[in-house]
C-alpha cells in the first residue's frame, strides 16, 4: 500500500466519523469518567412498574467510580438515557449488574447489548458485554446465564447478518456471564468494590439482591426491590448515599385484596423512613418509585413520620456526586446538560 493510498483511506475514515458524529450528536462526550476520589451516581430510570410512562423509565442506575461506568439493572429505555448523557451503550459500559429477574429490571438489556455491538459512537463495543447476576445456589444455570443464552438464540439472525455485512467482531456479540451467590464481594477492580447481598422481595422472588459499591472512603448502596429488610440495613450502614425503593398507595386501593400481595413485596414510606433512620446515610434517595393514587407530597410526609434526615425523591437523570458531602444536580432538558 502506497503512502498516498494509506493517507486517502485515513482521510476517508476521518470524514466518515465526522459525518456520523454530526448525525448522532455528541454521543461519546462523556464516555468514561475522569478518575477522581469521588463517586458519581445517576438515576437513569426511576420507575417501579410495568406502566410505560415518559416521566420515569425502567429501573437503571449508573455508578461512575475509578474511571469505570457500572450499570445496575437495565430497565426500559436505558440506552436512551445513556445516549442523553453522551455515554456509549457499548464501549462506555464496563459492567452490568442485575438485582433480580423481574421483567422491568431486564427489559432494556437486549437493546443495551445489541446497540452496544453496532458500529457508531453509541456502540462499537469490541469485547463481550460483562453481566453479573445472582444465582439461587442450585446446579441450574442462573437467570443471567439463561438470559445470555436466550438472547444469543433469539437474535442469532441479527448477529449473523451484522457480522457478515458490517464486519462486527464475534467477541462484541457475546455476553460474559458472572454468576454469584449473595452476601459476598462480586466485583473488585481498580479499587472499586461491589458487594451483593440478599434482600427479601418475597418468598417466590428469589434470588434477589441489593448492591453496595465502595471506592476509597466513598460508598453508595442500592436496595434493589425489597421489603423492610435487616440484611439490607446491615450492609447499607455507613453508606454515604442510600438509594431505596418505595411503594405507596391510597387507603382506597389498600382495601382491594388483589393489591395486598403487591404491597407485600415492597417497602412502604413509613418502613423506608425506619430504614433511613437506622442506616443514617448522608443522603437518602427514593428510586423504583411506585405511587398509586398517591402524591409526592404525601410520600415525603409519610416518610418523615419515621425519618427526619435529608431525603430526595428520585427522578430520571438526577445525579449525585459523593465527595466530602453528597451533592444532587438535576438534568436541564433545555440545555441538555447538568448545570455547572
């Protein structure tokens, strides 16, 4: 290959990339966080049920620490929220952790996986997507392993076509599964430690876990879906930030017998307040918010009946920086960024 030919090819590639970025916007703007001693947590989706509403996408939380992007749960619309932040669904995500296998927590996983291996600033993953998920301790494959196998089979035609037509690397289309049993460290890289612990989401919904992420002296705990749970409080104690689910409904709905089993799988505002009071985080935050005929003001007042500390009701794209203190910032949709 001559020097002129090589230069022409490089110029063509550069022009193509400029065109792609002009079409898709600054989708790689944030790619990987700068390494610092802080943890940055972004609520990508704060919804808590199957209702497809615009205000709250499916459960998903991004934790950035040590230069890593860690994703906890992958609910509906997770790739859209990542794109809004300028983070690639492919090379921008270092690991995905599932709390349990209810559909609202995994519905966005196929999109995340496939968008991640496609060419472009929103994808371009060159290696397998790394997926962590709890096992029930039997010899059967875990839910994460079943999902990985099922996705590979369900979308085998897409994989075959894109590998042949777009020259997608085989490794990029694979999922690397990490099974684990609860109450142990499941991830430890570049000083970022992730501990999974069992939570009580009901007798039939097992395995189900929460996660604690520690980096240096900073920490955040994500409850996952749970009832009032002693094991959660044990592992969350000392956390700077505690992100907890909540379920609240009107007194009228509470009279319906079909609502009781749903409520029994979750934590009421009063119970959550008791959790916050015992754990004493620098900041308590609600995500996976289920409000049935209940207003936000009522949610807060009911929580404050058992807790008098700092509280935020999460909303999509609300971001927290954990340093010497915890600072919350709201996404500005008009500016399409966080305030300085």
